[in-house]
């Protein structure tokens, strides 16, 4: 238990213990503030509660097979994630207990956890910087509103974060994907190197290289370098991959200034219109349903894009029928994600004397190459990048083919041919019509209005997605692949687990929710530093940017608090 502020409250309250909340807790406590960290999920301990970490299928119930009735009845949304199975189910939210609303013909997948550490335990750890190509895109194209910051404002904070979390990768000198502070890179396998060379020869200016990943290749802050045991989303007791549970929260706890309360759902914020400050954080104990109000000088909302926005939407000024933070009507609007589950795969002939060993927790990356210097006449704006990798087809996939008997079993012992997979992540534009609201009638089990989503993809997304599939096929053809299969699955909002927007950053309170330091326009002691603050989406994984914005906002908030401006 950390220390209280002199008035009996706390200097700061942080809501959420995931990627952003962990960073807020670390930065604020290290600057000497007493911090109360409120987490809706259950308490777990690093290492001890990674019960599926090295568990083989034969030690699991049903030998690792999916209990379909259970998943269909209690986890219909969460079980769509690649990281959901019986080794990780204890990390995830139960859909039946925590329902939300969306149109049946326009689904939205709200993928969320129910433990301390949040989705930082489950993320794929791909860590890329934004560039001014991203920060200037809205202004350049006259879409939505301009970001109030540029790459130069956040670059030092990218470096600050990278040095602490540990990002392995290599410098490429690409202005559209700035280099960072890297540990030594992981290595592409022999087929990936072959494909990378073929792509660069056939498509000058395109590069394929090993991903930049927040997984250690060198020791850092008591965390061990990765030894490729995987799969990582089951937990990592050695702390090789970055999570708040293994990194930022222990750093915060070591200061003696942190109080962490799990099973603490934040219902809403108390707002005083005279002082234009939030005066209290209302909570509900998820086990007992007891209600409390906690006081602090600062509040950092880091409950995830949807969680933080739900709290703000449910926080009214006295006598008002709207959120105190929604003068602009931007709160809950401009929901974004990334397009996902589109790309191509093919067989790469040869290389049969080689076989990949271990579980490398990383893949390849091909950064955006479309519209880098303006509209290229492709029929869409912005762009996309690829992630993927090469491997050998294993017995699990070959089991699907017909056969039986001793010869069939013998064949399964021989590794199949090499394949190369390229999957695209594309940028979604910020549309005002893509919203999350509070349902007027439906409530959750705590009496809080349920979130209801309205989310559709635009023509721009359909066109760039068609292009990324076609270009994926062309690159595999250039690499000499055979049996190329393209795919363009149904687009579902939230499925990429990169949801962002809904409390966007901007200069003008009439158009945005937070300012350039993530400070809520309507309440100068409240900061929103998770994905809700994003004004556009880029096409790269966003978590590194959330962390950098959080560290920057914490530094600003403490300086303003010390100066008496908050």
C-alpha cells in the first residue's frame, strides 16, 4: 500500500493497469506522487499465474481442444482472438457476464481482458514509431482535424520508452518508419531472407526485414533475454517480453508510492463545473458491488479506448444531460481500428535441408509503400503494411488431408514444404459516423449503461484492402512461390485489437476532447493517454505511441502540478 497525499486523498489516480496505465503509474510514482491504481480485473502475480505458460496439450483438459459449447455460450467474442484458448482463458473477459451492444449485421469485436496487466499480457509486441507522414495526413488530405503534435514532439519520448521496455530490431533509414533505440535484432530465417531479396529486386524501394518487437534479445532491468520458448501470450515468467505486470508496475511498486486496487470498476468521474476539475472517481467493487469515491489531484484515464470513453460518457456535469467532456460532440465518435485478415500465402520451393528451431516471437515487416509522396492515383488514400513470416508446413495442417495407416503416419513425421505468408494491416480513416455510445435502455450487471457500437468500413478501406491482396500476390510471385492463395476475409471492427479514437486530440475544444498533452479540455486535472486520444490511425501497431504519449503527458502533468497550474 502506497502513501496518501496530505489531504487524505491521493496525488494521482490511474484507471487501468495495461500498457498505458502501467506507464502512467511508473512515471507518476517515480516523480514522487502518491498514486492509486484502479483496475477492473482480477489480481494476478507475474510468473505465478501464468498457468498455461509451458503446458503441453496432453496435460490440458480435452487434450487442448476447444470446449465449443463453453466458448459459444460465454466467450463468443473473446474466443475469436488468436491468443484465446485454454492456456489463456483465465486472462480474458467473460462475454456472457459483461455484454455490450452492436448491430447484428455490423458486428464489432470488443476484445478485453479481466486481470491486472490487461492486454499487455497478450499483445503481439510489434513496436513501430509513427512519422510525420502519419501526423500530417489529416491536414494534408483535409480529413477530420489536424494532430496538434508532430514527430519531433514525441521522438524523445519514443526513445525514452524504447530504452526501458527493450525493442529488438535494426535500423533501415526509412523516413516513413523512423528508426528507434534498438537491441540487437532477431534473425530472419533462410526463406525470409530469400524472399526479402527477391522483393527488393523486383520492387525497388520496398523492404522486408525482421519485425521490431518489445521482446528482449539482451538482459534489461532484471529481465532475461528471450530463449524462444513461446507461445508468448500464455505469459513469460522470465519477463522477456514487455508487459506492465513484469516491467512498469514493479518499477512503480518499488517507489513505495503505489496503491493498487484490483476488482475496482470505475463507474464515472465527479466533475465540478465551477473549478472545472474532476473532484472524485466513483468505483464499484466487482466482487461485493460496494461503491466508493476516491479523491486525487490528477486523474489518468488508461482503461483502454473503449473503457476510458465509457467512463467519460457516463460522467455528467451537475444539471447537464451530457458528459462534461463532450462540448465538441467528438467524444465517442471517430472510432478507428486497422483492416485485418487480408493477404496472401504461397509455397516456396527448395530449402528442404533447413528447418526452423524454437519459437521466434516475431515475424517480418514490410512497411507502407503506397502514397508516400502524395496521391498516387490508386483510388485510395493512406496505406498499409505487411506482417508475416516463413515456416515449414507441419503435421497439424497435413492431418486435414486424406490418408490412413502406417505410411500416412510416417509421412506426417517429415516436415512439409516451406511457405511464406504476408498479412496486411491497413489504415482506417476517422469517420464521425463510427461511434460508441451508452445504450439508452440496456445496463450491465453493475447498473452502468452498456456500450453500443455503430461501426462500418468505408470505400477507402475496401480499395486499399483489394490493393494489398493484389500486391501480396505479386510479391510472392516475384519470390518464386507456387500454390499462391489470397484471402480477403470479412472485415469486422475491433478484430485487429487496435481500436482507437473516440476522445481525439486537437487544439480546439469545439472539435476535440484532449489537447496536445492529452489533457481534457474541460478538466485540466484529467488526462487520457490510451488509444482514445488518437486523431488518426496510421497503419502500424499503435501501442508504442500510447506509451510515449503517456510518459510525455505524465511529465507535463507533474510539472504543471508543481507549478500550481493544476
